[in-house]
C-alpha cells in the first residue's frame, strides 16, 4: 500500500515538473514574441545619457572600474559644463553592462534591446519559480497566470523598449532572486542561501535605489509565506538592514557625502508638484497621481513617455480627481490591515504595491518626475498576483491541478478561466506590439506621444526640436519646409504659454532659431537679445547656452554679439570643445584675431584629437596664418581618422595644396569634394577655372 502511494506521488511530481517546464517555455516564448519587434529599434529619449552620449560607456570595458566608483551619468555630464555634485544617483550595474555591450557592438542599439528582452524573459521565469515557492499549497495556475499577466502588461513597454531602463529590470530581477534564496534558506535550511539572498539584494541596490524598499518586504514575505518565528524574522531583517547601511556608506563615498537619492531642488518642468509647497494640495495631487497609476494597471491606454508639467495639473482635496483615489486607497489599506492577521494573500498584494511604489509616489518627498510608467514595473506584480487570485477564486479553479495529467487537460478543466485570461492577454499583446512601434526612435515616439501628452512641455519641446532639426532638413519643397517650421513655432509657442516659470531659456532660444530658419531675422534677433538679457544673470545657465547664442548670432551675421556670447561661454567653461572650435573657425573665416583663433583651435584639438572637424578647424586657422606645412600635417591626421569622407576637409585641403603650388593635386581634391556631394559656394568656380578663390 505504501509503495502504491509513493508511486502515485512520484507520478504526480513528474507530471508537475513537466507542466512547470512547459509553462516556463510558454513564458519565455511569450516574452520574446511580444518584444521581438523592438530589437531593430534605435536609441530613444534618455538613452543618450547612458549610451551613445556617455563617454565612459563609449570607451568600453576599460571604463568599468571607473563606472563602479562614479555617479550614474558621470560620462555624460563631465563633458558638459554641468556641476556633477548635483546628481545624487548611483546605479553602476546597468552602466557597466552598457559599456560591455558597447565594446561588443559599438553604436548598435539592437544588442541593448536584445539584452533587455532576455532579462525580461529571465525575470518572468524567476517570478514563476518564486511564486511557486511562496504558494506551495496552491497549484501552478496562480503563478502561471500572474506571470503571464505581468509579462504581457503594456505598461512595461517603456522599461523593455527603452534601453536606459535596464536599471529597473535588473533591480526587480535581483529582488526576485533574493526572495527565492531567502525562501530556500527558511524552508530548506540551506545555510548558503542566506548570504546568497543578501548578495542579490546588494546587486539590486547597485542597480537602482528603489531596491531599498525591499527592507520592508523581507519581514513581510517571511510573515505571509513562511512559518518562521518572530525572533528569527527580526534577526534576518537586521542582516538586510546592516547590508543597507554598508551600501549607503559606499554610496556616500561615491557621491561625496550624499546618503540619499532625495533631490534638494526639483525643477517644476520635471515635476508639476514642485510648483506648490508641501501641504494639502501637494498630497492631494500625489494621491491623484497614484489613482492614475492604479487606473493604468486596469486600463493601460493611452501610454506616454512623459507626464511632466503640466500634463497632470495640481488638484485640491475636494476635487473629484483626488476624492475617488482617496476612497479607493483607504478601502485597500483598511482591507489589508483587517486581513493582515489572517495572512490573506490579497492583503500582501496591496502592501507589496504600496511599499514598492512609495519612493516614487511624491508623497514623502519629491522626485525628478511627476509620473512615469516605468515606476509601475515592480509594483505591478502585486496587481497581477491579486488579479490571478481573484479570478481563480471566482472560477473555483485553484484545486483542480491534480486532476489534470497534461497542460492541455489543465487548460480544458479551467476553460472559462483561461478564455478570460487569453482574451486579456490578446488585448495586452496588441497594445504592447503597437506601442513598441512608437518606440522605434525618439522621433516616432515624440510624434505619437505629443498627441497623448498634449500639455506636457517636455513632450511639446521634444516634438518641436524633432521638427526643426530632423524634419525641416529633409523637406523636399520650400512650401513643405515653411509648413514644418510654422508647426514647430506653433508647438514652441504652446510650450511657452503652458510653462510660465522663468527658469528655462531653451524654449525661447529654440523659438528664436525657428524664426531664424524662417528668415524672420527681426523676430529671431528680438528673442535672442531678450533671452540673453533675462538669463545671463542666472546662476544655472551654462556655457552651452551662450555657445548656442553665439552660433545663432553668427548665422544672422551679427558678429559683434556672436563674439560677445562666445566669450561669455568660455568664461563659464574655458574648455568647452564646441565653443572653442566654432569660435576659432568663425574668426578664421573673417580673418580676425588669428592668434586668438590659433590658441583656441589648438586647445580644442588637445581636448579632442579624434574629431576630424576639430582637426579641420585647426588646420584652417593655420592656413589663414599662412602656416601651410603645419596645416598639411594637421589634415594628414584628420584623413587618418576618416576625413576622406568629408567634403569640407577635401575642399580645404585642396586650398592648402594650391597655396603650396601643387595646383594639380589641389584640383583633384576639389573634384573629390564635389563627387561626395558637397562644396562651398566657390567650389564650382574653383573647378571650372582651376584656380583658388577665397
């Protein structure tokens, strides 16, 4: 009789193991099917901060040691005149991964997208395994449905389709790994599992600061899903707290004394709530946003990459937009605490959601965003688990697994349940796949989301920049070009109308550039001059701003003001390569202050000797100084770095050769410049007469 029981048990275990394997294959396949079409996507939005615009990342593996001991976006900010000590983020793991990926495939975003999908699939498998461990008295259906709902939820598209959001993926992945090892330690008495759980938690902290909320989850998980005694629960929690102290000390060392991720000053343009002081209105608005988060989990449409000022306006405690979420969340909190002693899993789901979203809720302190879909990545597990439990309870399907010998029988015996789930997943999938198309690149994303975030100044501004700098140059007719410029001007005017705060000159500066592009010199000059007067006294304006003003004034042939703004830019940042390069080149074109131009161009080359245009500028200054041999040497260096594909370098080199008396070779280089498809307005005349014109 005992042998028959053991045989039956072995048979059931084999069947369960096979089902688990099939379910994990389905989870993996589902992850790839949903996001496979995002692999060809380009970089988008904030990717520039941690990928192609980050000098540490673009140096490859050699930068990894420095990445581990510097701020999150160090490689981006250090090449700009920005005070690094204002950034209080330390997330080295994702940036180190980006450096390795750049080493393997420089400038190829497909690898970053592929790694995101792989990690997402691994997260799904690990989530499934963890839920099985947490719910041993339940069948495989609840973990399976929960994981499918999580993987399929469209609100995760921002995290998976945006390479930069690797920090979110890694953070949650390591939290799941930590929970898995913690349960192994408690249920199986595996001593090694506790230090392993602590190690995974530390990796989660190095991925993103939000992992610190796991400190509250550790005792909660042990209380709800194990039989561990209170004393042991407290002791284990102390281990995690001690590790957190070590992390905070490491973080403080890297950030030069900054212990927390709390920003002391938040820009209103990034977070609408910064527009009002702490009080009832701010709390009411934050709860209103929490209501929007919950609604996005229920109905994930429409989606947007940006919810900054003033997409979500300030509300007051008596506004219906605040009253409804307050009632809903009060009910959830009361339910969670009433059923806490019963170890009700729905209570755990509610508390999990509140704990993991707490740091980004804008209730306890403000963050650099009003709202973000990426912030729902980890909290959404609580929602998905609650939905799975409620559905299986409604369809009475949580006790039927032993009656099924195959996964197909499992589906058949729970047909109503799975029909509902598959219907939801079908809708999720359509939304996810179409949303991936929006994330093709920054331009496609802005074009789509400006229709959704119609009041977001960041979204409006990004859209106008795309029109001016991407669409206008590609216009095939003058009419099309003017139409695009007018559209950009209209968008910028709306942006300025919405944003009344006098702390961001970029909107006005870009509007001036749009008028300049339209050849409306009077309006352009008026805007530039007003911007310069209004913002020069502001401490937060950097050299890039005045370099931009100098460029604009040069294009408008206002050389006096151009020089003034370039000088101002160099006062703020004497080693700004772009300013040094542009200023020296324009002086040489005017044959003015050549010694000064020489000094600036030489400094620019010493700062960046790999840029062929910077080498061209220095060579051109030398040419203007009649130092032809030195100019030739400089061009040789430029050509060694790929300068043969640049028509301006070829034409300039021809001019230098002509001055040296090698007219035949000079003519050959002019012809080569012409064949590439470029040339100054004098190039055709040079070729026709075989003579240098300046």
